């Protein structure tokens, strides 16, 4: 543990940022998982869940939680999964 006051404050700041980043990454993973499950189950709202997953990925990229290329890769893999597992979605 740090002994200097500014470093203690910095540790708190880092902890807050880490918590927020984890929440955003979790939202991204949850949205992708929900979209994939909807595609496999041939759910009627699969298109909506796919667009929601893309939106969450884009939000994470714009907030700086995910790198631009990481977001592009996740979106691309989701799209290829959808294409491979369904005709209509």
C-alpha cells in the first residue's frame, strides 16, 4: 500500500476506473452472448439483440474501454457467427 497521499488518491481513482471498465466489458459480453443465443434459438428479436450488441461494442470503443481494432474484431466475429448460424438474421 502506498504511503504518499497523492498515490493513495491515485489508487482510489484507478479502482473506480477499473470498476467502470469491468462493467462496460461485462455489458459487451452479455450483449454478444444474448445475440448469439437468440440467433441459435431462431428468436424473432434476434436482429434487435444483434444491433444492441453492436451498439454496446461501439460504446465501449468510444469510451476507450476497448481498442478500436478489438471492437472491430468482436463485431466482425459476431456478424460471421450470425451469418453461419442463420439465414434470416
